[in-house]
C-alpha cells in the first residue's frame, strides 16, 4: 500500500494591518488577503493599495470623501 503524500499548506486567510490616516485617525485590524505578495521587494505596498481601495468603496457608500492613508504596519503580536 502506498503512503499518501502530504500536500503543502495553502496560504489562505488574511494579514492584519494597523492603518493611520492623514487626519490622525486609526483603523486597526484591516484585513488584506494573503494571496497577494506581501513582504517581497515591494514590502507591504500592495497592502496599502488594497486598503486604499477598501477605503474608497466605504467612503463612496457613505457619501463622504476618503481620507488618505499616512502609514500602515502589521500589528505586533
């Protein structure tokens, strides 16, 4: 009987980020899919783009302008 090969773990789920906006407000635990490349040559810049898109969609639904992002960082565990 042949042994079954173990499959590699999938990188599913989300990475969390703390976001500080230009006006000083803070949005903690913003979720970004792990399917995008994080921490490579671009660092976490792809996450900034995704979070910006999320903010634009929320602002559009709320009928207000979106606030520019100042910094993003992964929360310390």
